[in-house]
């Protein structure tokens, strides 16, 4: 069997010549691709073709990328943090990480790669003063992590020589890992779950293409002659080539044959239940509630109302991604400065206006407590501009507290 290798950094294909047909067959050797016992090879494209995986990755990436990303400065660690002006160079970098991407698209790239392949890389471009001026996303298969001596990243763009990148100049986003360096790939470690879901999807498609016919046998009591065998095949469609176009066609068979179905029906195989189980397993892998993926028939044990369920999603599904992005940006971009970035998640938790109003009332001291927020802080959380007269805010807050206590 003749075979040849392509450069895995350009084509990512391994090929061989099929001895039966003489055709050259190319096999995808994508990093993380894995054959499964269900007979399906799971790669990035295969995983994304599963509707539940697509929904979960889409929800996670769009939820995080759509959150406001604030840049603060706290010089002494004790004063109230201040927002960095929009005209600052660092703010411009966060809004436009590179000439081809806005922050929205850049963060989607990060989350999609983490959710599918466990890692996401972006090269940090710096000026002569060492200040970051650009964030360049890198395909996963162009980066090699070298831990022989010290941690070092080797980057080899298509058609170019590899060059080393030190850790402080590489954004490496990962959810969790066994060694703390390389993130675990969901495609690799959950390949069997994804492969089973994909195999069920393919079987359902073939079932529909066959018009619900699973195949069968034409049984005769006596042995047929060669001529009779030929006549039967000419008058009866071959079940192996059956299609929806064959539905409604008539076949005339003589000699008292018996038609015996082969296989089992979707109902007997509990196909719907199996598909639902796979969807629940995939949703559990990503921490996305089924109702967010438009599976309205499923309820959540996290709470009975929308606010509680949404809070559960933010806490257990989205927050791990938020923490990873915040931690990596703060470490590599602002590690030696009093600045830090933080996502504002309050916008996702506005489903219950009554509960939000009660929370702010208590925060302002209106419930008889001491309070812990000013009116301006509340307005900022609600994306409203702060009032200019802070003294007026404090007086209003004191009057509000006094009135409640008198009441």
C-alpha cells in the first residue's frame, strides 16, 4: 500500500492508496480527531455538525463575547477603583485587538477554541517600550508547546519557519488540564459521547432517506434456480439500493414468498429516548441548560424561575470561561500595573426586575441596613450615567434610609 505524508502544518492530511479501487484517499489528521466505537471519527467539523454541540458552543461564545469588558485602575488597592478612559491605548487594544477583529469576534474565537479543543492561543505584539499593541489569534495546529527546559511556545505559520515565543508574549487560554500547561480537549476526552450522538444522527438520516424502511428479506420455501433468482431481482427493488423514490412502487412476486423485515424500528430501538439522553450528556459537558438550547420540554433543577436558572448557567457554565479570560488578560497584559479587566455579568441577570429592585433597595440602605452602594454605583451597574453631584447622592441616600426607618 503506497502512502505519503503532507506537511501537517499546511494540509493536515495523511493519504494512502486503496488497493481495491486504486484511488488515493486522504484522511483528516486534525489535532484532537479521534475514532470512536460508534464508527464515527470525531473532529472539530464532526462535533459542530451535532446540533447540541453547535448550540452549546454558540451560546457560550455569544454570551461571553457580548458582555461588557471594563478596564479599571486601582493604584493602592484600597481606593475605589476607577474606570480607565476610553481614549487610553489599553482601552483601544481591548476594543480592537488586531486590524481584522473587534473584541466581539476575538472573544468568540477564544471561547469556541476552548470549548471544542481545550486551548486557544493569541500572540501579543508589543512596542519598543514593552506595551501591548496587538493580539493576533493563532490556529491551534500552528503552535507547539515546548517544556523540555523552560516553557516555550513554537509558532510556525503556513509556509514559514517556526519561531519561539516566550510565555509572557503568548495568551494561552485553557479551562483545565492534567499538567497545568496544556488544556484538555473535549473532542478527545468526550469523543465517544459525541460519536454516539453523530452516529444516531446519521442513522436517523438514513432511516428517513429510506422512507422508514429498514430493509428485509424475501424468503422462499424452496431453492430457486438461477433463472428464477434473476427474475425475482429484476421485479423486486434491491433493498440495498432502496430510496424514498421507491415508495409506492409495486412488485409482482410468484411462488408464495414471505417478506421478513430486517433490523428494528426507531420505536423499538428507543431512538428518541437515546437522542434525548445524548443531548443531556452533551449539555452537561458544556454546562448549558437544555432550555437555553431550545429544548423547552426539559426543566432545570437549579430553580423554578428564569432568574434562578439563568444564575445557575452564569455560575456553573459561563463563569469558568469568564475567569479564564480575565485571569490570562490580567496576567499577560496588565500583570505589572495597577490595572485589571473585569466582565460585567449583571446584564445577564436582569430577568427579574422585582428581585433586582429589592436588591438595590437593600444595597442603598433602604431596608434598614447600613447599605453598601451609592446611587451612582447603582446607576453604573444599570448602565446609566452617574449623577454629577455626589454630595446630593449621599444626602438622598440618607433621607431614603431615614424615611424607611420612620415608616
